């Protein structure tokens, strides 16, 4: 007499409660898990004004004031020179 052959395939067992599908339980089987890259903090910003280093900002501002003062002084001086020349003749 031969021994009965046991079935090696998976068997289904029915419980008494309702069957509930939990997607988080099967996520590792269905989709590969994504790993976030390691957080690397940005280097600290250098303090500055309008995106320029402080020294560069102040040098540009002083240069701008000197150029504007020279333009205004030249305009006023030229106007006075012309008026003085007209009054002398």
C-alpha cells in the first residue's frame, strides 16, 4: 500500500471574521521602498547687503555718491560759469 501524497501547495484558511486588506502590509512585496537621500545642510550664507559682501557694497555706494556729487558740481559750476561770462560781456 502506498502512502498518501501530501499536497505541498499553499492552503487557504478561512477565519470567522471578515478579511481586510492592509496595503501597508503588502507594500514591500508590491513596490520597492524608496530611501530618501541623506540630508546635507547648505553652507551658511555670508552676511551681506543686497547679495554683496559688506566691504564691496560700501565701496560701490561711496563711488556712486562721488560720481553723482561730481556730476551735480560740474553742472552747477558750468551753469554759474556761463552766467558769469554773460554778465561780464
